[in-house]
């Protein structure tokens, strides 16, 4: 379960980073700070939830 959570977390982070880079290259402008923070917060929340779900097995 822990490996699955880490894999999903890595995929989510990769998608967030790719989305940021893609948006920057497409618009050729700096993204608004609040938008970048919102995407980062969304990724952190998702990873935290995934880690929390596997947290019980991790303490083994």
C-alpha cells in the first residue's frame, strides 16, 4: 500500500509540474501567483490525503 501511495503521489506531483510548465510555455507569460499557489496547494492536499490513507500501514 505504501508503494502505491508513493507512486500515486509521484504521479500527481509530476502532473502538477507538467501543467505548470505547459501553461508557462503556452501563454509565454508568468502565471498569476495565486494560480500557482492554488495548484501547488491542490497537489500537496492530494499527496497528504494519499499519505494519510496509507499512514496506518506505514507505521509498521
